[in-house]
C-alpha cells in the first residue's frame, strides 16, 4: 500500500476511520473560521491600491492628512414642467431650510444656490457625525424633504447628494445580492437532485463547498495581514469555492457510485474513486491555483487579494475532497442514494447499467458522431465558429463604470441626473495634487489658481458654481489640491480629452516651473484611464505565466506534450469566445432590453484579467476530468478513437451537471443591477456553457480523433514515470458501446 498514490492512501485512511476524518475536518473548518475572526481583517490602503499617475495623486492626498470633510447632502428644487417659478421655488427652499434645521444630525443648512441657467435651486445641508456613516442617518432628512414636497406639488423637491444616493444604492444593491444568494442555493440543490436522483447525494457537494468557503474566508482574513484584503475578496471566495467545491464533489461521488454499481465494497469503491477522480481533482486544483497565482504578476493589491482568497478556497476544497468526502461516502455507503426522488431516480438509474457502466445517451451520441466520423471538417467548422465569436474581442474597450452606469430605478439617481444637468460642477471632477515644501505653499496655490483660470471658457471644463477655484491646502501646507469639474460623464470621450489636456498641456504649463514640487492628476476619469493602461500592460504577462505553468503541469500529469498543448489551445479558444461575446453584448446596444442595462460602450476595466484566470481554471476542471477518462481507456488498450468516444460519453453526464450548476449560478449574477456584475455573470455563464458543450463535445473529440496515437506521444524525459495500467483494467461493455458509436459501416 505504501507505493500507492497519496490520494489513495488518504482516501483509504479516511474511509477506514470515517469519524476521525469527519471530526478533524470540522475542527479544521472551525479553527480557520474562528482564527480569522480573532485576527481581524487588514484592508488595503490607497497607497496599496495606487496605479499610475492617478494612484500617485491619491497617495499625495492621503499623505496630506486633510481633515475629514463633513458629509453634505442637498435639497434640489426644479420645475416639473416649463420654467422654474423663482418666487415659489424660493419659498420652497426657505420651507426646506427651516424644516431641516430642526432635524437631529443636521449641523448646518446653507443659503439656496441658484443654477446658472435659472432652472434650479440647491440648498446644501451639512450633516454632523462620522461622514462614513452618513448614509445610515440620512432617512430623517429624506422624510423632511418629502414633507416639503407635499406642500409644493407643482415643484420637484428632492433630497440628493452622496449620503442619500449611497442609501438608495445600498437598499437596491442589497436586495439584489440578497435575492441572488437566496436563489443560488436552491437552484444548485435542484440541479444536483436532478443529476443524482437522491437528496443526500445532492447535498454532499453543497456541504463540502460551503465548509470550504467558511474555512477559506477565515484563512484569508489571517492572510490579509501579509497581503491586505479588499471588499470583493469574500465574494470571490464564495464564487470560486462553490464552483470548484461542487465540481470536485460531483466528479468524486459519481465515480464512487459507478464503482459500487460494479459490485465493489464501499471502501474499495472510495479507493478507486480516489485513484481516478481524486487524481483528476488534484490536477484540476493545481491548474486552478496556477491560474489564480498569475494574478500576483499584475502587481495590484486588488488582484493579489483575490488571488490569495481563490488559492486558499481551491486548496481547502481539494483537501476536503481527498479526506472528509471519502469518509462521508464510506460511512454512508448505499445510504448516499437515499432518500430517492422516484421519477428522477429512475432517470438517473437508466443512465447506469447493472455493472455500473454509464450508458451514452442518444443526445451525446448524436453530438459526438460528426467529430468521430469526420474529424477534420468538424474541427474546422467548430473552430471557425469559435474564432468568429472571438473576433469582436479585438475591438474591446476598457473603462471603469461611472455614476452614469448606476441603476436609474431609484428616485435618488434620477434626482442626481437633474442635479448634474443644472449644476455641472457637481458631476465628474479632475483632481490636481501638488506636493512641495511648506514654504512653497503660496506659490503652489497661485500656480493652481492660474491653472483654474486657464480652463475658463473651455467647453471641456465646467464653470465653477462658487467664487474662486476649489483649492484645499493640507494642515502641514505640504500638499495642495485643486478640483476641476467637467460637464461630461466620466467615461465620455470629452471627459477623457479634458484629462489629456490637463496632463499634456495645462498642468505642465502652470506647474512645470515650480522648483521642488511634484504633481499628479487624478480623479475618476484618470483612475479609469490609468487602470485600463495597467491592465493592458499586465495581461500578456499574466497570460504567459498561466499558459507556461499549466502546460508543464498537464505535460507531467498526462505524460504527453500533445495533450498539454491542446489543453492550452482549447482553453484559449474558450476564453477568446467569451471575450468576444462580452464585447458583442455589452459594447453594443442590441441586448439592453433583454438584460436590463444601458450600454457603456466598453467592458469593465478589471474584468478581462479576472475573467481569464477564472475561466482558465474552471475550464481545466472539465478538461482534466474528460481527458483522464479517455486516458484510462487508452491505458486499458482501447484504440484511440474508441477511447475518445468512451471517455467523453462516460463523462458527459457529470460534466454537463457540473456545468449546468455553474451556468445557473453565474446567470443569477447577470440579473443584478450593476453593469460590472452583469458583465461578470454573462461572461462566466457563456464561457462555461461553450466550454462544456462545443469545446468538450465537438472540438476536443474531433481534435483527439484526428491526432490519433499522436495524442499520447511522450518525450524521453517523461517516459517511465506514469501509470501503465488503468485502475480496474478489465475491458468493459462500454468499449463495445464506443465501437458502435464510431462504426462508420
């Protein structure tokens, strides 16, 4: 037994000592989760997340230690139709100011500010207390404003500003995510019940995935003291953890059931599942970890945090699949198939013969037949379709979503649109930060004043709504900041032009002569442009790293350079098709009505890099499992073409079940309100669907059939170290089924 693979030894021990294995797993998860809570989360700072010139501007402002600005909300008064009656609007503004001064938490109510074109009045409200929690305390202000609105029905009297918008978005997005969480678990369970036909078998993958997520969240919290975390890390851990945890369990449980159906005892069935599916899980997990590790090369605090969380949850899921899962299966024995769902159980049972062989369904036989009988035309057509789908990715544009991309279903966002239309300086803003010795502060301020004056009359910049430029000086007088507004939305061409005008001409002309001063231009537009440039520079490095290491792992695992190379090419094809589909859907307008979004004419900046590593990792799950089944048949002496048919038809059910779970869960993300979650959901769902169907059922068999025995060419370096006999070397009736499937006569 000492010469058996470690996956088999672990599974055997767990199967023979199930209570110990389960107890150790429970303790491990509890210690990880409790330890994470005790350690506390270390969040990334602005300096950690700084990228490009905009990042340098953010660091300067942080080092200036400016006093926290109080939270400011506003009452916006506009006409419902026609011109604004200034007298009635003035009365409404006075009524709002008088009422709001009596509201607890209001520190100051300013004088009403008329819009330049006379279309609105704006009453600024300064809130007391911590600005970070202002949105939690804005409801009394909204209620007071609503009372004024009821007094002046001919006007629009609206609460609008940072706190009220944040409150409205928190309510909307909170309901979105709550709905997604409530839907994802029952949808996953329902699909697994259909796949297994039994409740316990369906519940095991979900329990392993959830426990892996809990342990990984705790471990990532501890790891945040080395690599600071960000707000998205826990969500990504949940997303990746549910994906791989369910996949690994599904592969393992299905194989264990097959072996039991062949008459093996519970422990022996678990051992065979460990030697086959367990081995595939380790290889898949390694591929996912490699893909996620590529994010470290982005040299970005956000991606590094996501990499840590993803790697931890995948590692925990692999460990759970090799330890507690065999213990649970061995202890339950045939109880894993209880309670049975009558109709679904009969359907599942029909897919398995009395000796445990998975019968190829008519559907998969029809899908697979062209690839086996006419591999070259099938390969050319299918690859041509995928390349055509990937072609739009060549025109991909990257931008951050702006305020204009937030859902307009809330009154607060509708009011924001009216606010920025009447007061353009409240919209998109550039920030010019200057760091210089304290004794240079007067000269810096004078230079920034001249800079602000140079933008007057320029259509790319908004006229100031207040007297003089918006300049702030830090308490130590070493940092001075100028805010310059543009009347255009943050991702518009005009906003980008105004940024380039500042960086290339106006700022150097105004500040270039200041000795001992350093400066940078930041703000929302600069963040978007700089981060897009950062992503384009880092993407080839990350992709190259992932491809190289994955190639080496696959070559070493399957002892075949050809299998490794085709694995890489197929996964690149899958990712490219997903990119192209994203561009087709989201950079255009034709799908706006169906998916409920407004096109931003671009893809969210962080998505291509993150999507690549996630898709590459998850695609490898299916690829490793399918090719492992094909290789098992080849090692039994089955001819290559028949081995391809046997491996794919034998694994089609489990791969399809796993893919349907992922597509269903990812599709829920496409229903969320924010454009970035919609793009992520559509991209992941479409890619997994393409990968599990067209790639694995058409392109892969056509390619492997065409290559024939060349699939398994092994260089001298890799010879003599792999298994030369498949687990359970008896030739099975499935081989005869495969021969019938490929028979052209």
